[in-house]
């Protein structure tokens, strides 16, 4: 069973988006040290779409369709890993800040008794 011509265009665009778009996003996240400004639902939806294409392509035995989705799936997994890594790091940093603040609040330094001037023993 052959692949219709319009699917070749879709596969080419899918590969192009995966090879150009996702690596740029991964590098941007790495450079900023966070995924701030990148909407979380986008990668989930794309991951679901890639997975659906992979399942459909494997059921229909279309190796070209199957291969066109693999780069996108790999880059999406990396982006999801970045979300998780940066989210956990930020959470640990906030928790450490709260613990440090809690430990120092309400504690006075050691009490020092001062002798009045001229009263030496």
C-alpha cells in the first residue's frame, strides 16, 4: 500500500518541525535554565499526536510514516524531561529558602552583657 502524495508533505513538515523547532526550544530552555514562557499543554498535545501517528503507522505498516514521527517523539521526551527537571529544581530551591527563613526567624543572637563604662573589676 503506497502513501498518498499529500502525506509526504505532512511527513516532511513534521520532520522539519522536529529537526528545527524542537532543538531550538530545547536550547532556549537550557540557556534560560527554565521552561518559563513555554506553555505546558503544547508538548503534551504534541506527544499524544506523535504517539498516535506512531501507533497508526505501525498498525498500517508504513515505515515512512513511522520514521517521520520518531525525531519529534524523541525531542518531545527531552522537552518533557526539561519541564520536570527545572520544575523539581525550582521546587527544591523554594523549599530550601523557606527552611532557611524559618530557621532564622524569631531567633536572637547570643546575649551579651555589657558593663557600664568605668565599672571594671
